[in-house]
C-alpha cells in the first residue's frame, strides 16, 4: 500500500472527476460551531484565510460570511470541485478567490491569519506544504486541521462492506496531527470538538454519498450494484420511513507549522 503520508497521485486524480464531484454535496456539512471556533482563532491582521483542498467550499463559503474574515483564498487541484463550489450558496461571494492548483506550488497572496485544512493533508507533500505555510502565516497566524466524524450506529458493519469494495483499499484511520508533530513539521497548540450535529438522510442519499470518497468512486456497474445491495440490507433496520438519523462532530486542532531546515 505504500506510505500513507506520501501523496497518492492516483487517488488525487479521482477528485478531479465529475463522477465523484457530483455526489460531494451529499457528504455531511461541518457543524455550525466549527465556524465559531475558527473565527476565534483569527487574531492577526490582515484577516485573510487560506483554505487548502477546499473541494466544493464546505469551509470556504461559510468562512467568507464571517465578520472576522476579510478574504478567503480557497485552493484545490480539481477544476470540477471549484466549478461546483462557485454554483453553491455563497460560492459567488466577492471575498472568495477560488484558486486552481496544488498547495505545494499554487500562487498565493500571503500573509494569512489562518490556514484551514479539512481532511486533505493526507493528499499533500508535507515536506513542501508545511514549511511553505509557516512562511505564509502572520506572526500569530495558525494552521487549523479539521476532521469530520460521522457517529454511525452501523459503523463497524459498514467498514467491512467498504473494505470489500474499496479500490484502492482505504487507508487506515491515521493520527495526522500526531504524525506531523513526530516529523517535526507542526507544533500543536490546542484542540476542540464541536457539539454533535444531527443529520437526517435518506438511505439512497447516504449510499450515494459514499461515491464522493475516492476509494469508492471508481466502482463499475456490477460492483456498484453489489455495494448498493449490501448497503440497503445493512441500513434498512436503522431507518425510519426510509430516513437515517446520525450525528456528526468536527474536531479542530490548531498550531504552528514548522519552517523546516
């Protein structure tokens, strides 16, 4: 499987495919408290935010609406993601600059008081990105690493199904922040978890949302039929009138990236 902390080019390419992007809006949103926490982390001028791996703007669009934010530079390697982001509510806000490119070398406009990275750092070259962020931050600027967890009553059974169908196999859940610290690339200063957000989603939408994850985006017709059949059998006992209910929580860990050698 290789080193999970080295960018997987094949996996990265899948995020550039409309076949994945078309389902991305079905992934759970960040709880509203996420943005209150991020707002509190902005203590420097200019009040500019850099959002790495922005996808369809699930962080960038709400951030641009905050009084504490003057500008959001939202970066993604997928043109399809950026096109979709512009179409969604808040995507045309004048405070957002949608930037196409890799975090390693896209043209930026520092300094930034806050950099956000929502479940995307595992797709980047830390040895290049983190020292670059250290140089791009204001003196008291912070890097906030976000993780979104779905508290699914059917989690264990789902993981078994996913393991059978995922291609390439999913990486195990990894302690990214701890690994960045271990490698001398990040200094953790704080961490908070939001209150749970109650999600309600139909069985069909919940199944479709799984195709917005790179390891399941490449299934062919026969594989999809098998995956969906097993998922419907799994989810049916948990649904009420065809609707699933589960909670989502976000964890925000913040600190300073290290400048490197």
